[in-house]
C-alpha cells in the first residue's frame, strides 16, 4: 500500500513540475529559432519536448490507474496508452544521445561539423529516430492477441501488467532487444561522447567559468540518462533471464517518468541566454512588486488605492 502511495505521489509531482517546465523549454527554443534560426539543438530540444508532453498527456491516466488500482477505461485504449507511453520514453533516450553526439562533434571537430550543422539534416535524423522507435513498439502489438493486454483477476482489471505464456514469448525477447538497442547502445554512445567532451574541455584554453558550464551540462545529461532509464531497462534484462515479467518493473518505471522534469533543466542549461532572459523578467517583476509593497507599507497606503506606478 505504501508503494502505491509513493507511485501516486511521484506521478502527481512529475505532472505538476513537468508540464510548465516543458512548456518553458518549448517557448525558449521556439523563440530562439525565430530570432536566430533553427539549429540541431533546437530541433532535438523540440523533439524532446514533444516526447515529454506525450508522456504528460497520458500521465493522469497512469495516476488514476494507480489510485484506483484498477483499469476503468475501455480495453482497446490499453495498447494505445502503452504504445505512446513507451514511445515517449525510448524517444527521449535517443534524442538525449543525439544531443550529446552533436555536442561532442562541435567540440572535437568544429570545422567539419559546421558544414553539416543544419536543421534540415537534424529533422531527417529526428524522423528516422521516431520511425525506429515506433517500428520496435509496433512489434509488441503482435502479442496482444485480441485481449488488448487487459487481464482480470479477482474483479480487478489491469492494463499491461499480467501476461500469458504466448504473450511473454513475444514480449520478453522484444523487451531485451529494445533495452539493448534503444537504451544500452545509446548509453554507450552518450558515455563515450560525454567523457571525450570532459577530456577535451579540461585540456582546452577556455576560462574556468566556461569549463565549469560545459562540464556541468555534459555530466548532468549523462546522470539524467542513467538515473531515469537504467532501472526500467534493467527490469527487461531481469525478466528475460527469469523468463517472466518481474513485479518490480512497474516501480522501476517511476524513475523513467522523472525525466519529464529533469530533461528540461538540462535543455535550459544548453540554452542559458534565453532562459536567463526569461528568469530575469520573472525575477524583475517579483522585485518590482516587492518594492511597490514595501513603499505602500512605509507610506501606510491602504491596499485598495489604485494607480500606483512602479519605480523605474
């Protein structure tokens, strides 16, 4: 029972933080693209936001299912819900890897990379990555066998939790393959590019502040990648070895949903100028409001007096 409460709290907390964070990132990068033109970082950040917003759109369904401990929606919605949920998770994995590769190439091979640093190429890569993820997840629909992955146990309905032998025969090898191809290989690529970036930046002539910023962004990206996605993909390997769907797989997914509010932090660090400008406006308005309230208190002005002008 305590685990259900923890899961519900995580889903609620993730939704409340993730929605404004991703909308902020989307605004920052769209504004940047309108002012300076689209870049690979803008394209990949946009796709990361799309993946996170898709997950956020279905997160209330996940929270409601956790709260009721029952699936109340029509059975055909279960595979659709699972399809979008997992496509957003694995899509995020690949786009984080793409961002890291681009950062490494821009540091290690700046002249060569500049020739191919076009938004059009990044758009083609994004379409290919999405097609790769969706193709893998489409194979999972073969295993549903008309039952829509919905099972009934003691008057309790569950979506994508309990599986029969024929379903596991398809799902377990597929999950193993997906964890290797869509997580562990991108993790290896991301780790290599991150540590190469760290080495090159550490040996460069950048000022200490610039070095700290690049290293912080690189290591934060890798940390988010490992913390968010490693537990869930480890459950796929454990399930294949044990030849069953492990019970802790549902709770391993909790860390995967946390990427919804952790990734925007990394993306804002990649675009500090735009985020700083927005935060200055927000903080400036708060400071301005505080000054007005302070002036009112010092002058004993009642709250219902209007037409108060902010100091310039």
